[in-house]
C-alpha cells in the first residue's frame, strides 16, 4: 500500500456504509463506520514520524530493549544467560501487547512464555548438562553465512514494511477491544472448534513428550539388545541403569 | 500509533531469530531462536488485528493459537533434545549427521562397475551393500 493507501480504503468503506444505510434502515452501525472511516483517512495523512505520541515513544523504548535482549539472546556464549535474556525479550513483548491494547494476550504471554516456556528451556539446559560458564562452541561454523542471511532479510523486510505502512495509522482509542471479556466472547463464539482442536493437540503433545522423555524399564529389552550390537559400552551402562529403575519399582 | 513501529520491530525480531536458528550449535539455543521468531509473528498478528478491527478478532485468536502451538512445540522439542542427549551424550546439532549422504571418495560420482572390492571397507555404513547390489544387478 502506498502513501495514498488509506484514502481509497476510506472511500470504499464510505460507499459500503452508504449502501448499507440505503438498503436498510439507517442504523447506528453505518454511521459509526462512516465516522470511523473519515477519522482513519484524516489521521493517517496528518500524522508524521517527527511528532510521536506518548504511546509511540513508549513503544519505541520498550522495542529497543526487546530487540537488544533478543540480540544478546542469540549472540551470548553463556547458555543460561541466553535463557534469562529471553525472559527480558518476551516480557518486553508483553509490554508491547499492552501498548497495543491487547491485554489478555499480554497476560497470556507472561504466563505461558515467561512462566513456563523459559522454565522448560532452563530445565532442558540443566538436563543436557550445559556448561555454566562461557562455552566456546555455542556458535557453529556457518556464522558468517547466518549473519549475511539475517542482515539481508532484515534490510529487505524493513524496507518493504516501511514503504508499505509509512502512513498507516492505528487508532488505539477504542477501549476494551482486547480485554478478557471481549477475547473470551470471541473465542467461545466464533473459534470454539479450533479451540477444542488445540486442546487435543496439547494433550497429544503432552503424551508424546512423556513417551519420548520417559526412561522406560520394561520396553527396552528388545531395543537394548539391538543397541548392544551397535555399541557395547553404552548398552552395558544403559542396562545397568535400567536394572536400577526396575529394582526401584 | 503508526503501524510501521510494530511491523518494523516484528521484522527485526524475526531476523534476529533467523540468525539464531542458523548460527547456533546447541539445540536448545535453536529452540530459543524459534521462540523469538514465533513471537515476532505474534506481534504482527496483534498489530494488524488492532489496525483492521476484524469483527471476528481473527488476529488475536490466531495469536492465542500460535502461543498454544508454540508451547506444544517446545515440549516436544525439548523431549527430543533430551532423548538425543541421553543416547549420544551431546546436544550439538552439527554432529547429528546419521542421515547425511557420505561424501563419495571417488571423483566424478559413482559409475557402474567402478567400485572395486579393495576400496569397499573405506565406505563403511549401510550404504555399501546397497550399492553393491545395484552394481551387480
């Protein structure tokens, strides 16, 4: 969408609103749509980047913190520090959701990501015996290629996005759009079927994770025999460990 | 608020995650970078939902679904990483090359009948009997 993008959208909305008003009784919805389109067209043209509003300044500052934390996350050589900087990045994103008036998603972000996903990642680091200090082999050999790909993608995406949405204005004044009541009503009126499908997905993921991570006692007989042919030392150690777990049972 | 702010932030976060996925060696760090990319997508979805004012709230609903799918993905991914670590004692994804094609020691590929029994032990692995069956057939 170019610089004249919102104006055709506004006129289209205007004509749609006028058509609806002519076909049916002139409702308040059509009037609200017309005024909304007019304000959208008026505000998109008049705002500039040199006179940012308070919300924009807050968004920019939190965005800088988020981006810095994300960059530290992918570049630091201390694995536990990477997980802790990921907390900063995800928390900053929660603040950005709040600034975009999506309250419920912000709290879901805090609960799910900061609360559980990072804890899972820390447990994973602990269980894979990650070194506490600096690990010299955190980055693989294709780091220059990755940097080139990332910088190229960043330049292209930022260029396209800025060119497309330079004059697009988000109206954040409508209260209660992302509140818990509105989100719950939307989720259980229009999106019930995907919601239930997702609950099935979560259940199967839970079962699959348990099956994968379980240190199985009875079922390893055949697989231990198969592994014993491949590498003898590991099989001996594993069979000893399995014997311990069977004794515990 | 201009739509350019969240869109640019999302693009930069996505590219940061892209760099992490490509450059990291530890599998758990790769999973962290994937989370960053998914969060960039979520920010885009929320910003466009607020901008377009969809009556079905499709953007925010899809954001919740992406968060759920990401939680499932991180659980399964960590279980797989733990399993790999338990079997091999290492979680570096550079060394997981069991399904990679071994480089052919002879220059110019493998023409029929060129494989002599003398250099068969150098190949190793399960590929040798397959090729031998192919050349004799």
